[in-house]
């Protein structure tokens, strides 16, 4: 679980707005910021502790990683090393970037799944306030690096956090930058690595340094069965008459470590399959997760929208929907 960075003022505002919404009849709205509001929640200390407790990777486990995601990390890390303002090799930058992934999402040592959705945050602020179906839940941490809307994932969507190519480019630059800042401040290499990993709770007790040393000693086994999106699929969708690139996310199709898809893995529900895309309203960009009623079991399609830059725990907008068509497969409202 990535450590959160709090945005002052939003929680109080969401509580006020959420109370007002709860006292009036819900209206149907399109995706964006005008639906029924949930929010007012903060980080869950129990979730942070679960992340620490599960961070240590099985000591005798061989480390596996998806071949396509590995190529993305290696390429991004090489670029970051070449641009770095301190001495770091491409291999060291690659291992630095990889080391948080197993503690965060795959302590078994199996290939981390790019589709991984967080299961520790179970706050009601992340659930559909109308309770139309259990699987209508907005998991805030996403992907191999568990990019969280309260921190490093604030400007990411589920689609960009799952995409191992875009996520690797962001993470390699971030970690190498923090590593070099620590080196240039006079810290040793181990301390600099710890600084680079400071945003991840699973690294708090040394699990990521342990993985780094194992990578340096034994390398990694690449897995051809885990692709760029970890089983999620890029589609073309139409919504309100406009065409979007959208990612269909179905936990049942996860490639790589899929323990997180088990109902008893964490307190949060496993989300129903959804589509993820970016929507712009009045010049503001929103991450949208859209559930077809045929996938969620609700009586209507439902969307949850988060303004980019805003913690999902602070404010989500939930709306009844009728207009998404997956034109790649002819599914939905076509």
C-alpha cells in the first residue's frame, strides 16, 4: 500500500456535501462531479499495518515477473539512470524500481499482476452510497506499485496505473530521482534506496531491501503469461456520443499473482468488472470507473468519478448511467 499524502480541506468539504446529498432524493447524473457524493473518509491505519505485515516475501521463493512488464521497467529504468544526476547503473535502477512490487502485491514471489486492486481499504467512503451492488467499490490503490489516489496515484487513473508501460515510466523516474537526492545529500546507497521506497508501507521493515539484494544475487525469472495490462483489456468505448479509449478490468481475468481476487484476502470487496477511462467536464479531468448492470448485478449501470488530484476517500461522485457502449465487443448500450 502506497503511503498517502493528505489534501487539506477536502475531507471536511466532502462530509458537508455528502450529508446534503444523503438528505435529498438521488438524481441521475452523467459522469463527472455532479452525482451523489460519497467521501469524508481518511486513510485506514489497519490497512497500512496489513501492508507492513504482508510485505516480507517468502525467503526461498524464486522471484518471477511478467516478461512484458519487465521490459517496460527495464526500459524506463535505463532512461532514468541515463538522466540521473548521480551515479546509478541501468541494472541498479531496474532493481530499485522492481523491489517494491513483490512486497506490495506478491509476497509469494510469483509475478505481480498489473491489474492488482487494493483490498485493505474498506471505508464506506469508497462504496456506492446507494448500495446498488456489493461490487460497486472504488479500490484506491491500483497496479503493480499500488498507486493510490491519496499519494503517487493522485494524477493516475485505473487505466494508467494498470498499464505497466505508463506506470513504469512514472515509477522509475520517481525512485531514481529520490535515490539521487539522498545520495547527493551524503547518504549511503542502502539509505538512498530506503529513501526511494519511503512511499510504500510494505517497505517499512526492510522487505524491499531484502528483495533488492535477492535480485542482485539471483536476478528474476520472466513470465510470458503476464502481459502489459495483467489481463485487463484495452477497448474502444462510446459514452454520451463521444469515443474513448477504455480499459476493461475484470478481476477474474487477472494474470500473475491473483490472491487479491479471493473474497477472504482483505476486508474490501472484490470489485465487479468495470471500464476505466478519462472524462472531461468543464475543463476538469475525471477518472471514471463504469459498471455495466450486467456485470455488477445492479438494476442500472453505475459510474464513479474522481477528479484527478483528489483522494478517492475524500470525494467520489456516483451516478446512474445508460450510455456506455463497448464498441470493440458490442457490449453495453450499443
